[in-house]
C-alpha cells in the first residue's frame, strides 16, 4: 500500500424525505443561491421541497447549468453572487450542477482571472464559498468529493480541477428523487460509476487487498442493480443501492493508497468537448479498448477482475481476460450505452483531431505508469471505431 | 437500506514516516498535552519522533492511561489541562489512549460533574477540545470515529459514549510502529476489528449489498492477513492492511444504513469490568456463543457469511451455519485469543454477577431486534463456559 492522505468532511444525509432536513444544514442567516440545471427539478417536485424547507430564508436562483457545465455560463453565476453578495451555494441536480457549484464557489473570491483555476487544476485556490448539494442523479460522485470538471466552450477544452476547499459541506441523497430520471441518465450514471471504480482498481497489484475488495464490491453491486434500475424505475432499494455505490465510487476511499489510471477519462473528455457525447458514452467507448490495448500492463489485475467480478476462473489466461473485457462492454450495452465511436457518428477521420486536443492539453503520458502516449491513445481510438 | 447520516471529518495520514508531518496538522500556537499509555512509546522510538516533529512547540505530557482507561485517572488529566490552560490533546497509543483523549476533551469544559457524560452516553456534550492521534495499535477504530469507552473502577462500570464533537481532527497511522507490538496485542487487535465488523454485518438482510460486501471484504482481509501478522511481524504490507482494515471496521461506513447488533460488546464490557479480561478476549468468548444462541434470527446473514467469507456453499443449511461459526471461533484461537470463559478462570458461579451488572446498566434488551434479554445473555454465557 502506498502512503496516503484521506480526508472527506462532507456530511451525507441519505434516504427518503431528507430534503426536509435542509434547514438544519444550511446556516440560518445564509444568503443562498440555488443552482440547478435544465429544469427537471421544477417538474418532479424537488424544487418545491427545497422551497418548503427554506421557507423564511433568503435565497435566489440560477438555473440552466449545462450537462457539461461551461465556464462561460458559470461566470454569469459568479457575477450574480458577487453583485448580490450571496454567501452560500446550494446545488440541486446531478454532477454537472455540483461541479458548477464548486467552480463558482472557488471563483467568487479568486484574485485574478478565474480561468487560472482550470489552467492550474485548482492548485491556486485558497478559499471557497461554503456550499451544499441535493443530488438528483447518481453518477459522478461529485456530491462527496472535491473535484470538478468544467468546459470552456470557446476553446473546446474540458478541464478538471480539485481543491481541499471544494468539498460540499453536506449532500442530501434521496433515492426517490431518481425514480423519474430518463433511462439514458440511469444508464449513463451506472456506467460512469463503474468506470470510476475501474480507474482506481484496474492498474497493478499494490498489496492493498481491502481497497481491491471494496472496489470489486461496488462493481458487483452495480452489475446486479443496474439492470434492475432500468426494469423497475420505482424500486427504492435498487435506486438507493445505485445512489450510494456511485458516491462510494469516487469519494477518495477506494483510491486511497493505490495506483490510479484515469487515461480513459482524459481521452473521453476530449470526445465530449469535440463531439458533445455524454460523459458516460465516452467512457463506455474508451474503457474496453483501453483494457484490450493495455492488457499486458494490467494482466494481474485483469485476471483478478475476471475471477472475482465475472467468475471466470478456468481456462487460458488470455481467454479469461478477453472474456472479462467482453462482459464489461456487454454490461455497458445492457445499460443502454453504446460502446463504439461509430454509434455516435465519430469516424477514423476524427482521430487526428482528438489526438491534437490531447497533445494541446498535455495528455501525452497518461495512466498509472505514465506510458499511455499519444501513440497508445491512437491505438485505443482506432480499436474503438 | 435505512435512512442514515454519515459524517466523518477525521483526516487520515497513513504510511511510513508520517509522524514527521505532525507539525502540519497540530496548530502552530497550540498548548499541547501529549497523552500516552504504559510507556512503550518511550522505548520504540515513537515518542522521540513526536518530540522531533513538535520541536519548538509548547507541550506537556501525561502518561499512564490504562488499557481500559479509568475515569479516575482521566480526571487527573482533566485537572492538568484546566490548571495549565492547555488547548490541544495529542493521543499517542492505541484505542484506550484515544478513547481517553475523547473523554478528557469533552470533560475539560463540561459544565457540572463530568460523570454525567458517561451516564448520558455523550448526549450532553456541547463542545470538546480539539485533538489528534498517533495510532500505535490497530484494533478499536477509535482513531477515526467519535466513540469512546471509559471505566469507572470504583463502580466496576465500563461505559460507552459518543458525540459529534469527539472526532479526532487527524490521525497518523504508521504501520511500522506496530512491528514491535507483542503477539497478544496483534491477536487482540485483529479479533477486535473482526468483531466490530460482525456487530454491523451479522444481523438480518436490509437491501444493502454494498455495505455487506464492504464488511465481507474486511473480514476476508483480516482472515488472510491476521496469521501473517503473527508469523512475520515486520511485513509492512501485512501490518498496513491490518491497520487500515481496523480503521475501516468502525469508522461509520459499513454500519451506515443497516441494522446493528452490539450485544456481544455489551456483554463483553461487563466481563472486562468485573474480571479484567482484555476487551478482545471478551469478544472472542461471547461472539461465537451469541451466534449459536441467536441462529434463527440471523439465519439469512449466517448463510451469506458462510458462503462468502468461509466458502461454505453446499450441504445442509444448519451444517453450513455451524461450520461458519466453528471457523470463526477457530480463527480467534489461531490469532492466539482463547474463546472460553474457563480459559480465563471465569466459571458458572460468576454468571449471576455478570447478569446483575447487565441489569444495573439497563442492558436487558440488546441486539438488532432488542430481543437479547437477560435470559438470552444467560444462555450465551452458559454456552461460553
């Protein structure tokens, strides 16, 4: 096990009816800005519950944060917070709204051009407005971590940052609020959580059996519960399990003390920025090819994964590995997420453009061994056509 | 899954050489009281490293906190803190020293007689001194939770309390500091962590597959790594895994959203208070009998435990359950912890006294269904002779 720091101060309020507890965790005298996305919370009752819980409190609203939150749009919210002297953010939505809240929180009091936050990946953040979240879409884990991804549309640049100042103070997770999600968002969410686990697990053995077993536990649970979530959208237990798994997939725990990969995410970010694919779609495309191309470096963990997650324990090693990757890809398809670039209209002609963006973002030595060069990324993309 | 709150703000600094980072996490102008136990940290170099890390800082020392920290002794430390106007506690030792720090932290500014903290189980704590810990003995999980157990010797009362004010601000976990632990303490620590998991896992199914898998992951890892820790005391990876497992066993995570038992601990506490058995010895005695006597109520989870932890998947259900409990008991014995009351000189004549203490401490409706009456505890104790 590697040396590590683990510190996650976010308070989780989990379960049915927990939005009613909002007044206990938002400071009484806060001047709140409620952040939200495309408007679904106005139709599914979530916003009404928020208003009821904050009755008598001071709050304003900023809606329209995009699925991949844009720097340009978030800066409008920063201006609003500054102008109105607001001092607490409440993100109501999925990972994009929470990621947006993190950027706004860090940018409001940032000295200089807030674009530098993204350029420096958050290392220059010295404070942030306090904020909390009400999660309506289980997927990214943003509700219990300090990371955020923001896209600058004008540059087609999707950039990640993190800071110890950017943990939500609290997050409310009510699984009933996910009952009305479109199938596509549930499928995407399960694939996203699955890929988060794989980025922290599918590397090389590091004498960390408990981290491995926690990771495998999340994967097994997503494989069991994901299809049920599509089949019976109002099964509370299923939605609760997926919601808590997605949080645990990226709250720092399973990645503590072990090598991490993240090459799939970095290549995926370029695909979203260039061609507007959903984040999870890019992961479903890239991850299987990434595992195939990098099979030798990941051999020991791929065999462990084949055995413990897919119960593939007999026969030729390479056949077991290949079957485990096949099953991974089939699971993504089962969740309704297509796994080929061609499924989304991206062709061989586009690969050079993707590689150019990776190079311009200095993504030329990716992965747990920093050996995913542009040449490797090219192989991965070609295999994903 | 039940509704739950999860909030654990303790910062973990894990790995070789991390005591050197102490100055980064202890406030620069703090007036520190270093708390310790029987003196081992003076001989194994830990105290020297602490002194080096705090060079130039203001600190005093209070040693001699007992394996089951006594109210009487801890109140001496409370007086010292008050007299010297100290404002930060640093617990250096195992769970007992950290438990002691929690009580001292809560008692220093407590209005009225601090005994009330224990009588009310911490519900009346409104603030606590800040404190951190350097863990030298993996076992109790106190380094990353807000619970504490204190014994009032004069009353032979071992009492637990908890408070949201009583999380360590940080805990430093350096596995190399466990290399010189006596065999008995390693054995006790592994049994303690195992029992902590069982108290949160071995109840009834609650639609919480991820909590189950995390719990099973810790159990499997303790079973694998425990015997290695006895055989090769200076194997870093083994000690690191045990240390992190013991922390994860009781940091709130695996118990979030599921029923919990704790009857074994409550009966065990009386045995320690009356007959001075090590905490883990009491758990090794009581847990197997508790599972045998309460087999029907725990049947579904016992079968799951038999299959997933002990790979017992064929044959008659009762035989599988019995074998799983046998293997559990044999594992405790393998870790060097005897599992019969008679091994410690406690006899049938003592059972009435234990039951009397349980009654006087209102421990007459224990367990996840509150159905562990004194009559059930009597059966458990008789089966443990």
